[in-house]
C-alpha cells in the first residue's frame, strides 16, 4: 500500500508522518544534544519509509541543516527524500533579525542548498513574517527560484491570516506551517478554512505540545528546557491538561496503541492536514510514531476527542 499524500497544489508526495528535526543539531533550542543521536534519527526515519524531513536555518543555527544534509546523502537517493527547510532569520551583531526581503530570501536558499548538500530544495518556507516586506513580493522571489528549479514548492510559516492572504495573492503558496494541537486550536477559526478553500496543505508544528499530548508525563515531571516557561506546563494548567490527556487512554487502549498515536491520527483526520512532523530525540521514537498510520478513528472517536479538548 502506498501511503504517500500530496502536499497542497505542489507535486510533492510525502509520507503523512514526517520528521521535525529541531532536535537534530538544534543546540540553541535544547541543551546537551548528541549529534550522533541526531544523525541516527534521520537515518532511521529514511530507512523506515519516512521521506519528509523538516528543518530550518535557525535550528542550530545552521547545524540542523548540515546534519540532515550529511545524513540523507549517505542514506538514500535524492529522489527518495523530500527536504523542507525555512529561512527568514538573519544574525546581525549577535542579534537575530527577521528579514523577508527578496534579496535575503534568495541568499538564504543558496546557503541552505549548500548545507543540505543538494541542488534543489523540495519545500522552502518563509519561517516568520517581518514587518517591512510586502508578503506577495517575498513570495514572488521564491516563485522565481521555483522557475529556476532551485525549489519545488513554496511555504509560509507563522503568518497571520492577513499575511497569508497577501502572500498567496498570486496563488503561489503550497503549504502553510503553524502551531496547532489539541490545546492550541486557534487555526480552526480562520487559517484552516482559508487553506482548505485555496488548496493549501496545513502542516502543524508542536503536534504533541512538546510531549504533553504523548501521555508520558505526570504531575511530578519537571522540565529544564523550552517547556519550563511554556504556559501549558504551569502548575494548575498543567494538572488540568494532564487530566484531559488521561481521557484519551481508553481510546488508545481499545486501538492497542499509545495516546500519542491517537492524537496524531486525529490531526490526519482533519481536512487540510495532509502530513504531520512530530519531532524526536531518539531513533526508537521515530519508528514508534509510524504506528499512527495503523490507527483508524471512527467518527465517534473524532467527535469525542474534539469535545474533550473543545
């Protein structure tokens, strides 16, 4: 059975379970990352049928793209991997600045091509919007690169609805990436209806809410990374969130899978979400995530999960 799905209006065919690689060389995001473990994540993903790798300049910075480039090129043929990366961050005098100018985006693509060891990028996203550049001009620069064969599809990430509309004025946007999970459902109000109407795929990031939706934490779990300041993880809110996650256990038990598989399957059941990119820190987490494909949620299951987190 071919499990691949098409992303938006593009011709990219991806496994619906991708791999988010911010823990592959993302030293600025996670303390004490092991680079060899990062390489293993990518290799194991590719060897088990996952062909959709999501990285970005700012993971590292630069290091994630380098490790992804080294690893895919030693593991599979170029046609067997879909490389997605993102640009917009510029480091000026040790400060990070967001830049969507056509000139900078073109330069970003050239630099990402080198780090990823490839002569084309399958999907290039504008990672964050800046305040200065008209979004249709930013996307027009990527459309030029697409005509030149340097990128195959155009994405935008973290854009508001207004910015997305401006970016897609000429119909060039193929994929939208934004934060979306069962705890953070703002995208359902405006973004998801818009992308459905315009044939754009929505790729949610933080689908497991930094592990909270995986059902692996309890009230005594302590965090020393990104999660320490995340509102979802603060005392009473954290307890309430854990209680909601517990309500998913009976569904997971009935399907003989874990809570995380049920959550990820729920996203894939939503119209407009064609692929997800859960991150991982260990290779066994990558292979485990693939069990999501086996989960068949009934309409009643989908409705129940919707209500628990409404």
